[in-house]
C-alpha cells in the first residue's frame, strides 16, 4: 500500500507517544517510569500525547516490565502513561500486533530497553525505540497494460501453508514473519471470454528469506511478446526497501480527519466589510481525502444562488462547480493528501446590510481513511464569518474653515481595507438643518460669502455606511474699526507758556475713548516736565485733510525726538523714531526725572482681538521720503496662544505724491492648516531706518487742530499718509 511519508510520520507521533500524559504533577514524589515509545528511525521524542491520538492504536501496544536479568514480571499489560515500580533495575519490552505467519496489513512491532534504573521517589522518563519486526510484500498493477488482456486479476501470496490475496484495488500489503520465503501466483480472467488464467510468477531472489522490516514491491504488467501463450504476465519492476513504523500503520488505525485553523477564534472570524483577512481551515488528514461535505448559509443577497441548508458534495462535479463559482474559492481534489479550505478571497466579497452586521456560516465534514470528522460529536465543524460595518472617521481642523470655503483633512480608516475604501469614499455636505446631502470633494468652495454659516460634512462608502456628520462654521468677513481714518481725538498735554513749547498728543479715535488703532505719539510727546525746554516734543502721527475718501487721512512722520533740548547735536540716536500707526496699545517707559528721562523706550502690545483670517490687506497711501528712505507695512495674524499664524510685510522707497493703492498678501500654502485667528496686528511705519540710521531735518511743521497749528522748531524726516485700509477675504 502507498503512504505519504510526512503524514505517516505525524501518525507515528500520535501512536508512539500515547503512553504519556500531561498529568505528571499527580505523580510527584512517586517511584516509577514515564514511558515514551519512539520510532527507531525518527527519534521523535514527545512528553505530551497529541490531541489526535486514537484508542485503536494506543491499545494495540503491550508493555512488559521484568526485573533485570530475570523472567520475573513487574508489569504486563497495555501501554500505560506511567508505570509505578519499586526501586531497582528493569528490562522493558513493547510490542504491537501478533506477528502472523501471513496476513493483510498486519504489522508487528517490537522495542526493548534493558537495565533501566528506577530511583526511589522519582518518576524516571525513558524512551523505548521500536521498529518493524516482520516483513511485507506489495503488488503494484500496471492497469493500463493488464487491462488490454484481462478483465479482472489478483495475486495470491503464500508463506508456508497460509496465503492472502492482493487484488488490484485494495491497496493492502501481505505481512509475514521475518525470514520467510513467499510464493506469488497470478489469477486473471481474460477479456471477452472470462476464461480463468492461473500463472505462477517465477521465483526471484527477493522472494526468499526476506529480512526483517523489508518491503518487497512487485510491479506486474503485460509482456506482449508472450501473449500468444495465453498468459503474458511479466515482472516490470522488482524493488526492496527498509521500512519504519511510520510507513506501515494500517489505515483502519489512523485517526479520523480533523479541522484546524489559526484564523478563527472559537470558530468565529470577525472582520469589517472590504477587509482582507486570512481565513483558512486546514484538513488534517492521515490518508488521502475521500469526501468533503460543505454547507454555506448567508444573509448576504449575493449568495442567494446557494440553497440554504443544502449539503454540497466534493465528489459531485456539479456541486463542486457551484460552490467554487458562488464563493470564488478553489476546493481540494478527491485523493489529495494536503488539503485546506481557503476562504481568504471570499472575505472581501462579504457585505453588511447597509451597515448592519451580516453573519455567514460554513459547515464542513471531511472523510479520509474511511472515517468522518463528524465521528467526534463534540467537535465544532461550523465556522462563522461575521461581517461588520467598516469604521472610518472624518479628520477636520477648524483652522480649515474659512469665509468662502472649508475642507476635510482626511478620512481616518480604522477597519476595512484602506485601498478599497479610499477609492470609493464620497464626501458630502449640506446646510445644517437640511435633509439633502450634496456630493463634493474634500474642498468645498463658494462663489461668494454664504449667508448661512452653519454646515455639515460627512464621508459615505455606500448607502448606510457613512461617518457621523461634522459641524462646520464658516468665518464671517469683518473690517477693522476706523479703517477710513475718520475718527480722531487730540489734547494738549503740556504748555510752558511758549507757543513752540505747547505739546499735543493726537489719537485715532473719538472723544478720548478706546480704539482699535494707536500710534507712538505717547512716546514722541513724552517730554512734559516743567523744567525742560521741549521744542522737539512732537506728535509723530496726526490727521490731515485731502483724504483719499471722506474727510481725514492719517499722516505719519519720522521724528528726531530728543530729550527737550534745543540743539540738534543733542538729539539722541535712540530717540530717532518712525511715525507709526498700529493695531494695539503703546507702553512708554520714561524712567528718571521729567527733566532727564532714563532708558526711554516704548513697546507695543499686540492685543487687538480679531477672529477672522483675511487673505490680504489693501490701503491707499502717499509717500514723501526724506532722502532715499523706505516705509514699511507689517501684517500679522496671531492665535490664542500668542503664536504668529502667518505674516507678511511690504516696503517701498518710491515717491508717491498722489494717492496710490497697495496690497499686502498673506501667502497661505495650499494643503497646510492654519490655526484660528485670535488677534490681528497691522503696523504702518514711515521709515525702516530708526536710530542712528534715520535722516531728518530741522524746520517747522503745520498740523490741523481745529485750525492750523504750527510747531517750531522740530526735527522730522519722511512722511507717509494712509487712508481707506481694507481687509480682503478670498478664502
């Protein structure tokens, strides 16, 4: 008979380790032996009996334990997991079978171990190597050749007075005592006539005194050159080989088929729709596959073509085709020795019911070595495939919600196949409160500023499978207060009795109230003491007529504001400053005394709240530089933590005697997220060259304060006039 080597080795392990148990802890402190039987050639030792061990094989081994060097028995009977003995030396013999004169598939095995010491209080592990103790012969029929002449045939194998018949389909072998000689006789019936032909197969050297554990293989065919004799039988091949236990286990002693899997947990495999997941059921066979039964039940509509509860047979070609086509899998072939049911390609096909979980079941039964897996009533042969809704979530950043557009950062796919879902996910949006969803891309842009600011967005894979809606609130465009420079307030902050010593501070707001805008006038008019001459205390910013629109515009002047001295040589470098107009408030540190301030400086608090992000700043201006001077405009958006979100500046030295429009753009990068705005800082400076680098001249200057008011002498430089400041919102 033919056995697949590695499967037989597996069976051997199950057979020869049957004398062991995982209950060794109960033997603690006792005296005796823990017995392991091993294949003489395989040498595979195991302390734990495999779960597949079957009683018919285990009970066939007999164990005899005698006191060493005597015939006195200490134990005799079925192989036990453990043998309790007294302290001493022992000889052990394990046997399997009855060593018949000749029989079909009747192997005989023996193994022995001499002089094994047993120590008091210990369970000593031992191994008894076993081997085949008889011989066997198999006949292989060349059916293609023999069927040309014979309609049926078999061979009788005799050993002494006893014999067995080996027919062409049994797959069995003749077993006989080692050292025996055998005789072979061919019996056949001629095709067409049915006449019986009996032919003594010529004796061969290999048929005489056949050694222990020797397997003789005889291949018979038809010798067409001698067909006229009416027999025509010839030996096509004659070979011998040494066999081990693993190659000679009778088929009826082999364990029933088993179903194993690493992919299912308690026979259940849970997965998300579209997910690619391994789903393999291995058929553990000790001989060739004879039959497979399969039932597939599913609430998934695509499998409606499979009858619920119907048992499909692998041996039925139509059934096999129906299952393979419907499930998109490949079933094993009858006669295969390495088999599995691979449902991996099926898993991505299974779908939920519009997001509701759908359960499918596969019931499997397998037959091999004339036994069904269902013989084990406790075995669970039903495998459950649980298809769940894939989980995915929108990732949004409120910083990507603008005045005219909003966008989704990404879709975070937690379960399901990322590639499949990504290709088919559709984004949708709607006005909050509406029923109808509108398909869109990740970026939604409006032509103008929507009157409705509240929206929702979601991602949809298919009907019933979508994310929870995310609320979106668009920003509302806003302009800066007093952006037309029409509101002004001024006051005299000091008078020494000299016209030229009168000091006015001028502010871009009305009636002394707080304003969005401020200037550095509190610094340039800080010399207000009673003891110092203050010719050069001068408002660096004021308002003028001839505006771009409306009545007034802001005029910024660079000033060489000193410490109340009259001589230009005493104007300190640190006090040469630009005229500045900015959003925020000024903090001036004068220190020292009124007459001699120490550490003069000022800082700007960027504290004007603003919660909309413009894309640009536009303004109208005139510029009269002193020498080759340059003015600057700086724009910064600041988040709630005080970090600059984005900024840009613009500088120019061009003389502009007429009103000219300029735009400072905030260059947002595509694909980059920006934080929400908390504050805005805009600063216009009449010069970038302050301190020792600033150029100025001595002269007089006229400012409108109810009427024209002259300041003389003053030190001033470049003049920047600003009007009609506007924020642009293109996103």
